């Protein structure tokens, strides 16, 4: 048995998560993966019903799951409520409670969508990188935090064990890829970065088959735009990763296509990068592919089914190549809605599995 906690959230969250679950259920029917699903409220919808964005029942379901699939939270309705009740607080609390310290954001170019990128197609074509961001340490969580009228303090703390465990994830990831890690820091200025670099270099000795380079974050920000194809696994701390992952995502030019996975020692949380898109919520036109590609990551990292993950990813590529697209993707071909896009992927994945059997 493999239990998936399903948290659709707000706005387009339920619409896109529906398509992800549809795919998982179809795979389960076909291959007897032993999946079970339990759904709960998170975000603004939970505030409306229970007065808190992460109700205890929702957290308990997450803590008894093997993986969480989350849509998105937030929206204008909850923008002006007190900070502790903001839907976004649910995400921070959930990540913290699950101990998911490694945030994996793959950025892979898709030929038929090259025109969506703000960057020249010859630079983007062939990009296949992962931003691996440390998610539970660094300046977002360090103490003390302080603020008065004249002064504000945030504290950037990293412990050796935090760097070691994210480095382990990076090296293991790189073994199944092009065996190159770019570790990003600001070691010319920051003590925490000097510790970071020292630990990465020590860890590198355990993996002689992997090439490690170090880049300062400002240089990395530039190189990601100039030569994104040269990167394989980009390993970095929390705040640098927050910024670089958005930058790397923007290289592709379409928010509706970007998946993410956050992995810890025991739990895993899977969510598309985009938000709840209140401007298009309820219209049935949201692009479900970010969530479907997020399901591919769940298959890859939690169920260890690389074969199924690749099948889903190539089904998505094929469908786009044939021109099927939601309105956010400005390409030639047939315009489809959220549900139809989900159906197309399920049909194509099942067809591919059938072909594999023969
Ligand atoms: P957003 O990602 O929701 O939307 C930005 C733009 O991209 C919008 O025009 C939207 O229509 C479009 N878009 C996003 N996902 C799409 C999809 N799957 N298909 C088609 N178009 C898509 O970001 P925002 O507008 O800044 O934020 C809206 C709300 O979402 C806010 O309340 C914000 O706090 C929240 N948010 C939540 C998360 C999360 O839950 N992880 C992340 C970002 C923002």
C-alpha cells in the first residue's frame, strides 16, 4: 500500500490536482500499484471552514502518508487576514512538519514550447537541469529575528549536518544524470557559504565520478541565462535557491509547465510551482501539465518508477508536439481545456504502456 494525501487547495488547485489524481488512478488500475488516496482541505478553503489554513486533520493525514500531492493555496479573498491565518502559512508549516529539506525543481526544455521562452531558442533548446534547493535552513528560519523602528535583523545559520544531507541528495541525483554538480554560494563574503563549500568539497571525495564546480550566486544568476545547457544539478542554500529556481523556471517561459518535489528523510511533498491563479480559477482552462509532471516526479522519487515517470514525461512532450495546448501556451494547434488535456495524457500514457507490453 502506498498512501497519497491529496490537498487540492484554492483557485485552480482543485482543477489541476484532479487531473494529476486521474492519471495516478489510471496507472493504479492498469498496473496495481497499490495506491490509496485521502483528500483534505488546505489554504484559504480551510480558513473558511475551520478558521486555520492547516487544520490538524490535514496535517495528520500528511503525517500518515507516503507522499503528499498539493495544488496551490491563496487568493485575494484571504489577502488581508491576519498573518498567522494566511494560506501561505500552511505551506511553511506543512514543509516544516514533514521535514522536507530538499526541494527539487527540474527545468527541461520542450521543443514545441521554445517560442514561449524570452530567451533565444538556440540557447534554451536542450536545457535539462535541476535546481536543488535546501529548504529548511538558512536566513528564512535563523534566529534571532528582530525588528524595531530603526533596525531589522535576520540571521543566516547553517549546520554541517544540514549541508551534508542536502549534498548527499545532490550527489545521488547527479549519479542518475550527467554527473555534474554546480554548488552555488557566496563564499567570498559569507561564513555560512565558506562552511557550505568546505562540506561540499569533503562530500565530493566520496563521489569521485561526479564533477563539482563552485559558482558565486551572482555569477550563477548570469550564467543560467547565458548558457543554461551547461548545468546539470545546481545545488544551493535556501534563499539563493528560492531566487535561482524562479529564474531558471522563467527560462522556459510558462508557469503552467513547472513541477517540483520536496523530499525529506521520511516524507515527500509534490506540488506544481505555480500559484492558485485566481484570474482563471473556475473557468476550466488551467494548464494541468505542471501537476501531471509533478506526478511524474512522485513516480520517480517516491515510487521509484523511473520507467513510468519517463513515460508520463514523453507523453506530455508528444501531446504538445501534436499542438494540443491550453490557452496559456501560445502555440499552433488545437486549444483544449483542463479536463481534455488530462484525458489526452492518460490516453497517451496507457497507449504507451500497452505498446511496452507488446
Ligand atoms: P500564480 O502562479 O497563481 O499566477 C501567475 C499567472 O500565471 C496568472 O496570470 C495565472 O493565470 C498564470 N498561471 C499560473 N498557473 C497557471 C496554470 N497552471 N495554467 C495557466 N495559467 C497559469 O501567481 P500569483 O498570481 O502571483 O498568485 C496568485 C495566488 O497564488 C496568491 O494568493 C499567491 O500567494 C498564491 N501562490 C501560491 C503558491 C503555492 O501555493 N505554492 C505559489 C505562488 C503563489
